[in-house]
């Protein structure tokens, strides 16, 4: 793997994002506004806001990076730049890692800003360090990116790609435990919930926020998030074909 | 002159239809070889096979002595697709800088090729806001940035004005004189006259492999357009 080609790819993706000021603004501002909204929604029910606030903060990057990646990668496929790149010395791994670095960098900014709003302005509280929450948020961003990369292979148009959000990510958010505690779910829903990777992303955030002892379960959650990311990246890489019909 | 692209019995099927039928031909370095034929004749497919991005059903394609698509060819073969494949949300210079780094081209080469395709004054402009012809030149420049030994150019001059077309063809000849292999497709016959050698493709078969002068002489036609027509009417073949 060439660090130079990887860095060039990351820099290129960041330049593209930097050009698109409106998308950048939306990536940063929208989660903050949503946090404010949820805060107001639960005004007077501080406990609820404390319960859902931190996990929400850590799951925003997953959703944003899923959307951004699936569209960006779809564009690479439809404009022919992907085919072109695959005829150059750039390897699939370098391309994917380059993307990962660029989006993780954006996720860091996003997570830090939303954390400042959440922890600083709105009085959210986590038993563990805010830095841990930001790190988990970045890991979730990379997971979202890996998902987005993978599903982009199954979309022919940008319309289809955006529809993968409600089809692929929303059910995972609904079932992860953010809206209804998993202990209160019907048995079969709970089984499904534990088959979905976002559940582990949520659990890790939830434990970092509310569980004083970060035991083996926390590390299992983190391992599932990282493992799923690698699996999705491998599956995504398999959809990048040098030779096509 | 050495044969750098060797194609032996190449067959390509797409969607159950054979689009290239047992093609056998060789392309030499030091000259510009034109790949001509009506749209749908299999020109792009043949070029894709040379670059190694086409799934082939049979036969053998080798470039510079190794199978097409081999990793060692990736920095030695430049490929320009028919539709410009560059980033519309980057400037000309940013596009070139990226491809230069990916291809391992020396710094400073980017500006040289931007000038060579006549885009110096637009180097800071976003590619997405440029005309089709300008975008095509950016796409061409990205393939030239590392001075590849083999250049496969799929209709590189479509939509360009005559002066620019002449300049680019002069440039292609310069590259060939420098020892590069150029395989350039076109569906305009007046460009055929600028090639040293012509490969005429029709319905996935090689109709002729001649120099423009030889084609005119053999068919006794007034121009290359008429010559190509006559070849087809005679049922093709040599």
C-alpha cells in the first residue's frame, strides 16, 4: 500500500467536500439543530434527554457518512472515474482507506461540534470522557461510510442511493434501543435487534454515557462495530471490479 | 517500431451477443494507429480489452509483452474513455494533481500537460462548469501526465474545433515520434487521414488493416469516407 496514493485520495475527497460548502454546513449544522430540538422536546424531562442525547450525538455521523459515501461512490461509478482509477496503480485498498481518512476527518469535526453543543450548551453528561464519545462517533462514521460504500454498488441512480437510507439505516436506528429499550421489545424484535450492527454502536455509546464500569460487554460492542466495518469494507471492495462486462 | 499491443483471437460477448469476433491484430509503437468504424462497431470494447477492463470470452490480449490489465501496466498504459472521466467538482489543476500523484508522475508535469491541451488559462476553473470539449481535454491531460508508453484514446477529439483538433493530432504524432504507441479511435473519416495506419472495424470484425494511402489506392475511391463505404459494399475483407 502506498501512503502517497492513499493520502492523495484522501486529499482529493476532502477538496471535493470543501467545494461543496452547503453540504459541509448541513453536515455540521443539522445535527446541532436536531440536538436543540430534542432538548426542547424533552424540556422538563431531563432524564429522557440524558438517556437519548449521548447516543444520538454518536449516531449522527453514521447517518451522514452513509449518505455522503453512497452518493460519492455512486458518482465515481457512473462518471467513469472509478473505472479510470482502477486502470491506474491505485489499489482498491488505497482508494477505500483514502475515502475512510477523508470522511473520518469530517466526522471528527462534526462530532466535536455536536459534542460542544451537547455537553457544553445543553448540559448533556457522560460518565466517561467526552473524548471517548467523540472517538465512538468517529468509529460510527467509518461504519456508516463502509455501509454506504457497499450499498452504492446496488444503486443505479442517486434516487435509489438516497432511498437506501430509510431502507437500510432507519430500521437499525429504530431497533437499536434508542426509541424503545431492548428489554421492552417483543422477543423476535430483540433477536433482530442483536443481529444489526447499529445496535452495538448504540450500546457502546449508551455504556460510555451511563455505565460506570466499561466491562467486557463494552469492548464486545466496540469489536462488533469495528468488525462489521471491516466486513462491509471487504464486501464493498469486492464490488469494485477492475474488469466488467 | 515494435509491436506493443498483440491481440490474438479476441472474442468479447456482451449480454449474450458477440460484439468482437476472433480479432487478431497487432499495434506498433512509433506511429498513430487509428481505430475506425461506425458507432456500435466494437471500437470502445476493443479499447477496453486492451486496457484490461473488459471481460473477454476468448483469445489473448497482451500489451508490452504481458497480459492486458497486468498490474505492471497500470502506470505504463494511459486510457481516455469516450465520456470524460474527471471530477467535475475539482478544478483542472486539482484533477491533474490528483492523477499525477496516483500515477507517480513528477511534480510540474501537471502544468506542462495542462498547457499542452490548451487549458492554461482555465487551470483554476471547476471542470464541471466547462464545456464538453474542454472537459474532454482535461480527461486527455490526466492520461498524459505520466508520459505512458501506450496511449489508448477513445474518441479524444469529439466536439473540438478544427484548430484544436489539428493541434491535438500534432501532439499525438509528437508522442508517437517519441516512441509511444497510440491507438486512437474516431468515427470521423477525416481524422483517419492523420493516422499512419488504420484499423477498420465493422460489426465486431476487422474489415481492413491498412495505411490511408493504401486504402485509397485499393478501393480507387476519392476520399476515405467513400473508401470505407466501398470496402463494406464489397463485403469487407482483404
